[in-house]
C-alpha cells in the first residue's frame, strides 16, 4: 500500500490524516490524484504544496510513488 499523509489544512480537506492506496505500479502525482475526491486532488496538486517521498522532499513533476512508500503533502505555512 502507498500511504498518503495530509498535513495542516490538507488534513481538513481530506477529512482524515492519512489514506492508503493500492498502486499496481509506480504512479505520478496526477495518477494518484485521480484516485482521490476532486477537491482533495486539486488541493494536493497546487504548485505551492510541497511533497515528501519517504521523508525526502521531491519535485511534484518528478514524483513516482509505489506500494511501500509514504507520501506526505505539506501545505505552505501561513500566519505571522
């Protein structure tokens, strides 16, 4: 299973802290987003959202995630 972790406001959009997806093959962010509810898909694909694959930040365009990986979505920090 591929584990998706949602941090900050993304957890509110998701309605839960994490989701597990069964991916038959390594998937791009767009392919992962297709498996999520539309408002969450839009939120995680926003250019300001940072993505960490197994604890390492990666560029959204370069992402390939598969079963056994953990993918964390980090929204921009706001406030003062």
